[in-house]
C-alpha cells in the first residue's frame, strides 16, 4: 500500500493537490481513497459533490469515479463507535462541575479524538488491503504535527501511566464514592482505552516506513508561508517521516505579462530560489495559479498534469533523510549529506533559530528545534559524505574543524 500525507499551512491548496493526485492515481488503475484530516472538510467541495449526499453518508466512503473514493469523517459518528465509554465518563465528570449537560457533552470532545479515529482507519485500511493508495489531506501544520505524535504519546501513556492509574482508581473508587461526589473512572472506561490502543497497535511503524508512507509539503512562494513550511519540514523530519517532495502551488504563469504583476512575479522568483535553499535536495514541483477555482475532476486533471507531468504520482521522489538531529548527553548533533564537499568549502552561520550552511554557490537554510537554537557554540566536521554539526551551550564561539 502507498500512503501520502499532504501537509502545509492553511489555505495553500493542500486539498486541491491531494485531490489532483488522487485523480491521477485512480486513472492509473489504483484503488484510491482520499481522507480529510481537517475538521473544516472541503474534499467534497473540490470534487463539486452535493453536500446533501455527504451529509447522508455520515463519514462513510463516497465514490467519486472509478477507483476513487473520498472520506470526510463525522466526529459524532466516530465518538459513538470509538469513544463511547470514554466520552460518557468525561461528560459525567464535566457535569459534576455544574455545566449544562449538553455543554458538558460538547466539551468532552477533546483535541485528538478525531485524529485517533483517523489513525484507526489508516491501520484498518492497511491491514485489510481494501485500497492500493491512501492520500491524507491534512489539517493546518500544527494539527498535523499533533496527529503524527499521537501514536508515540499513547504508547508512552499505556506503558508508563495506564496500569498504575487503573490500579489506583480500582482501590480508591469505593472510598471516593463515600467522600466525594466527583466520579472516578470505572472499569468500562479503562477497558475502552485499552481496546482503543490495541486497535492502534502498529500504526506508528506504518507512518515511519518510507517504503509505505511519505509526506508532501504544499507551499506558496510567499515569505510567511515558506517559513511555516520550513518549520513543518523540520518537525516531520524529527518524527522520522520521509518528505519526498515540496509542491510550490499558485505560481504566476510565465505568459502573464501585465505590468500590475511585475513586482509580484519578481517576489515569487526570489521566494522560489529561497525554497531551494530551504528544502534541497528534496525536489520542488511548481503548479501555476489557476484563472478560477479548482473544482471538479477535469480541472483536477489539469492540476495533476502541471505538478507531475508524465511522472507516476505514487513514486518516492526523494529517498533518504534530508538531515538528522540526535542528542547525546547534553550535546546535539545535526548530520547533513554533502557529497564531494571539502573542509575548506564549508561555511557555517547561525542566526537566531536558523543555521545557514554555505558551500561555494550552494546555500542551505535549516530551521533548528528550540532546544538546539538556544545553544551558542557550533562546531563542524566532515565524515565521508556527511557534514556533522555539533551544538553546545556556554559560549558564543562558532568555529569549524
């Protein structure tokens, strides 16, 4: 099975690109499903499907054309299927604070419930092999990062906290019932959590396997959007997810010669050059700004052709990790692949939370995680084809061995 995440800042065109990729994959004979990870679903709108039909399906698969389905999850339906006893306890707990019962039920829908439901679908579709391709239209960057962190967080909770919490609740419940009116969770609550975790088991391996899963970052040639994309690039890399392409959406076509767009075009060219410095060696695929909205299968075919041309959209366009960050004792190390570079060629500069690596005419900007960005000392050495950069605290020296 092939899984591709389409991630980026809100409004950059993730849904359009995911849908266009789905259309091209389905036309090649692959059983393809596009799932929306965004609470504000827009997949049906992109395919110009009547919202009444989607409403009647209540989060189920909707067939768009041969080999192609879309799925927009209904959080209320997912709560009933996956969160029943957990949601019931949280609602009861909130009701004891004096909240209105309906409001308590609404507030008991915690952040992460929808993301876990989506992970359950991913696991199920991989195990049942119902589809050949799963394309994930992600929520804006911050929510997407929370989504991919959930399996690790849940595993830590189950291994470190869950059994202790369940044991404490078991012995404290009879006493608490006599002394307080605040309910402690019952066995049904803990059984539900355990069952949920069992159904999620293995999904973290699926997300981290580059032979199955890759990420494509959608961006626009604009300063603020590129900065957000750079941050997403770093965090997905930290989670060991393979980024195989960056798609530069809404580029002004070359045949637009109106003087009104002169400065805009100049600005876009500058940011596209900067994007290569940010994301190299991951390839960047441009897609032109459309005259109107991208709606319906035919316009999605045009968009897919712009992005991929004759390439197979399911191919891994970049294999390997653009960079790796690790920690040993109190030191952090960043490793970059720099084939054919000599020690005398490498120049390093650290400005704020960015590290700038220059080799002759090649320049690479790397956004650093906060714990690394605050360290002052930067040292580098070459090991074969890798540049190893060490970060330490304590002084403001920057040198190169």
